[in-house]
């Protein structure tokens, strides 16, 4: 794409496509849902090269409300704040599970089970206590990338790089239904007001019923990469058209836009009436959603790199990782830097805050634990392979995947 500058780019282009492999579910007595459209012999599939064609659109989530024993969706809750209940201060590796070739999807944890996507195209369910794989579901031979599962009412939802949204029975791993879009899916699904929202690189945000039937779709000016944050029945998402948009979940009506002045791959975190997110113009923004204006912009004085990591917000502090290898802590009111913590490689993993500590992965292959007040490192865990997935914390355990195909669980033994 040409929407990000060449230095910050991660451009996504559309390349000539392949015929989609259709999953035959009718013989299983299941509903197979496709958007009503004709698929040409060479269907266009969005393929990512080097410039994140991204559009932060609504994917609504009113999930299994944030409970200490649950992390039901990307960033943990519908506001995408990345805040977890208590995790013990001292943790260690409890188990590892071989899931696939690479895990870039961030896990969901519900009722003692971890759900996560992996290359080469599987959704796996893993027992939180033991690390034993309960079942795997084959999604697509093109793979499951960054799309992270959402769990709601016994169903797991996840997108794949073939452009299909899958609804899978959480207990059995059997398909409930699928919905097909025109481009790859890297956005994570969220559920709210009896709708499943998912973005696609075909430029649309889709609103589906819980039965997989299309309720509405909204066209944007670029691929929809990020996951929506929900406030008062409105999904908030920024994207490659430089706009932060507000979309009503009930009917897909666009309520407002705010110009970010830059293309955005990160998902917004909402706190009260404010949204916080980074951009590919090397800035972090705070937006007043009521006044519909930008409150402040933060840019590191020396290291100008894009922000792909989604922010976490707790209390008066915003935490966000950058491709400058730095974890930044910012004053939520002013955007002033409170502290910075340097890792050895870029941070695409989105931080999670729990019990006064910040947990974040880095492409240097380490999970860092940093004191939220001081920015001092308290511990690190070396996975040995780049970590771009984000932590999931529930039931006193932290789960995160790495690009070696392993899922790691940390907590207190016994």
C-alpha cells in the first residue's frame, strides 16, 4: 500500500489470489454461512508485505465479563485496556505446549481452557492447569496470523489469513459456522449486543448475528487491521484512512470521525471518554471521544519509530510498546513521558498491567516484567524466539505464545 511512509512502512498490497478452499459442514448438520457474492476464479486476497495496511474498526465485545479466572478476548475486555486481575509477583515457567510453527495470535482464557491460533492455520484448546492440548481445529492452509480468539457463550471465534471467520464449539472443537470475506483477517473478533464484529483486509467491518448471518457491513478506505474498542454500544477504530471512527454496533451506522493525521495499525484503548493509540507517524495520541478532538500527541524526542503495539491504560498512566524497542509510560492527562524501558528489539506485543507490574513481550525473545511506577525491570523470561503475541492473564497465570510455535504458561507452582 502506499499509505504509510517508506521508513515506517509495512505496506499491504492486494495480490492476485487463489480460489478459496471451502469447508464442507453440511454433512455434519452444521450451518455454513458465506456472504452472498460471486467468487471469481482469481479472488483477491490481501497479502501483507511491508507496511501495515491497517484500519482499526469496531469489533464489539460484551464478552464473558472480566473475571479473575477469565481473559475472554484480545486485550482482555471490550475497552481493550489490557488490565488484568492479580498475578503473583514471583512467577516461573509451569509448562510449554507445542501448538504449531509460530504463534502470533494472543490467547484467550475461559473456564480453565486456553484458546489460541497458530501457523500453519490451527485453533488450539489447551488445558490451563496442565498444558495438555484438548483439541485442534483446522482453519486454513494459509494460516492463522495475528487474529486472536474471542470466547462467548461456549463458542470460540477467530479469523484466518484466507479471510474466513470461524465459530467453533469451545468444548468439542467442532465447527458451528463460517463466514467468508474478500480479504485476509488479522483483526480479532469481539462480541457485543448479540453481534460478532470482524474486520477484513477487503476494507469492510462486518457485523454478524450470533448465527453467522450478515447483519451489516461498513466500507472503509483501506484494509481493516485492528480490533475495535467498545464504549456505550459504539465501536471505535482508527485506520489507513487516518480516521478514528465511531460505529454504532446495533446497526452499523457511522456516528463520527476524528482525523488522526496518520495511519494506524494499533487498536485503541478506552478509558472513560478518552481513546489512546499509537500511529505509523511515530506518535501516540489521546482523543476526547465526547468533544471529538485530539487532546495530545506524544513523540519520543530522539527515536522516531512507528507504534504497532496497542496501549494499556490503568489509572492515570498509558503504557505502549514501540518499534523503537522501548516500552513507554505516559501521563494519560498530558502525554508527558513518565519513564521509558529499553529492550533489545522492537515491541509489537501489547503490554498488560497487573498488580502494579507491566508485562510485555519483545522481538528479542523475552517477556519483560517492569514496575509500573518506576519503569525498573523486576524480572524477565527468555523464550528464545521472538514474541509478538500479547500476554493473557487469568486465574493467577500468564500465557503467551512465541514464534517458535510454543505456548508458554507462567505462574506459581503448587
